C-alpha cells in the first residue's frame, strides 16, 4: 500500500528534496539527498551496466520512495532446505534488505546480487546486524540446492539468505511488495529496506550502487 499522506512530484536520487516533505521523511530526504516519492512507481531504470559487478555511472538514477507493505503469511524454503515463515524471517528484530532474483537470470539478477555482496563486505563486522533476503521469482526451477549454489557464487555470508517455495507463495510475496510483473523475464530491479519490524519500507526502483545502498541503510537506521 502506498502512503497517501504526501504526494510530491516524482524525483530521483541527486535531485534536491522538496520542502513540503515533513517529519521523519524530510529528515531522511535531507540525509540521503533523495526525494521520497509517494506516488505509484514508474520510470524504472532498464539500462544494464557494462561492468558485471556494479551498475555503470551512465545508468538512470534510481527512484526512491517510502512504502507501507503487509508481509504475507506464507511459508518459504531457505537455501538450507528449511521451511520457514516469511513474517518470522523478516521480524527477527534486525533491519531487512530485500530483493527478488532467479538463478538462471543473466542480466538484472547478477547485478543486484553483486551489489548485495559488496554491500555485505562494506558493512564488515556490522554485517551480522542486518538480514539480507533474496526471494526467487522462479521457484519451480530454483530448488534449495540451486539457490545454495547461487549464493556461494556471490560469496553470501551467513546473514544473507535465499528463499524459494511454491509458485503461489512466490507470487503472493511479489504481489505484496508490488514487484510482480507476470513473466520472470519482465521483472525489474527493486531493492527494499526496512529499519525494524513495524516500520515503513524504503523502496529503490532501479539499479543502486553498493556505496549508495550502504548510505541509505545507515541513514534509514539513523531516523528509525
């Protein structure tokens, strides 16, 4: 659900924040140098980077917004084969950084996973204080074994976990976070951050650089 309390004009990272944004959202805009967009998402960056490890500087600026999402009561399967409750996984008290991938993807997903890997490395000793979650949008192909292999490819640490499950469960989660685009090849790069259970989500549509993601993460914690 998109917050309707404020509806400023859409802006992208790097644009000056409008004075109309108030409260904690204004503080977040000031800290991150972005505008918090409350209107429906659009204009998602589609350009792919030449360098596989990080989006190129020439790609479109990501669009950042604050959203309210209800975590669906579904059960997923982690890469270790354990069946888990999604709300319980997300509500263990830690901040959450979330994306959606599939292992046979050769364009968007490797870039997003590379950003997660670099984000985790940049956090260093802080990495165990945040829960990174990657949920497959192709659960019929992405078995726990394939996700485990994929995770190892990106040197995922113990606090970055990958999830699969039934197709219905995957679609339910995608719909809940407004990332469902029908066919898996139509998916777009989206990263979601939440400082703590019960808080709003910071949504980033488009490719985000690792340093920007670290800054957004720390700024989000600063205002929680």
